[in-house]
């Protein structure tokens, strides 16, 4: 039984005071849910969100990390540092990081392995551009991203990883993939995991959809057979919308 996971990716938004106000205003409204509720905070807010979610069912994620434990990497943050702050999940390989910060399938793989080493659960993002979709390259591309991200991951750790399928053309554009389109790709991603790890494991891994998810389309998305949750940007910034997503 896969527990659905709704994660809010705040990206580069909010001050510490705003983050606390947000948690205060949602915590009672999300406590009855059966879904896992996660806030992916910028580094500067991790401490304040950690304090604010104490005693609630809300979990804490970071949006990125380095793969080394420590070292001369100015401006970077290591998995050890995140673990110390109580981070449970970490987004890895978001398309914005691939696009603007030279994240590659190789660095994604290093980060996935490093996260697992420190018992941080990776939320691994994959997805295609509009051009790639129009050229019919979606499945091959997403498959390659998944295969490379999982290189060296032992079978017994696979279920700790969450995959987020985020078509780049649907992020922040208001264009959502139809629920059927999203489900089709997600079904194929699960087949990739079956090819890699076999029958027992492939049903355990959770795969989210991300890209212009909002309260008005969450139900349709969550009703799809293979979709186990959502990774949400814009709509996760507003308390009412986020509560609406969690209690879809
Ligand atoms: O990138 C996303 C979540 O990681 C999706 O962002 P939007 O929900 O704003 O489209």
C-alpha cells in the first residue's frame, strides 16, 4: 500500500516569519489527513519550519544538497548538515536546477546515493521539455533519467525514494499535463523500476506528478491509478490552496 505524498516546493520564496505563519495557519487543517504532508523549504527557512512543525504531521524537506559530506565547496550544503537540522526528504534534480545550475544525471545520481547514505529520502525529479514531448521523446528521455538516477541504488533502498514526474512545459505555466498524460508517463516510469528491480519492488515506489497542480485539478490527478501524490510549486505558497491540496 503506497501512502500518497503531497509536497509543497516553496522554491525561492518566504521569509522565516512568513514560513512560521504558514505552518501555524495550516497545521490544524491538515492533521486529519491520510496523505504524507511535506514542506520543501529553502535552506534559510529549514530551522524555523522545523520548529513550527513540531508535534504536527508535517514533514520537512530541503530542495537540494551537495553529495559530499563536507569540503571546500563554497555556498553548498551537505547531507550531514541537513540531517542535523531534521530534514527527512530532499528534492534532487529539479528541472530548475538542471536548467539553471548545471545539474546533470551524473550529479543527480551522486546526490541520490549520498542522500541514502545519510538516511535522507530523495525526491528525484524527471521530466521532458515541450520540444522533446512533441518529438515523441518523452518515454525514452524519462527512462534514461530514471536509470541514471538509480545507478548503484540497492534494491532494499528503492522504496525510500520518491520519483516526481514534472514535465518542464507544465511547471509554472498554468498548463497541466492531462491526468491521463501524467498517468501514462508515470506508469512507464514504474515499468522502468520493474525492469531494474523486479516484481516485488516496483509496486512499492511512490511516483508523484508535478506541474501546475492546484486545488481545482488535484482530485483528477490523485484519482489516477499510478499517481501517488503531487509536488506543488505555486499553489503550495498559499495556505488555503495547500490545505485544499492535502484534503483533496
Ligand atoms: O516545479 C514544480 C514543483 O517542484 C511545479 O511548480 P508549479 O506547481 O508552480 O507549476
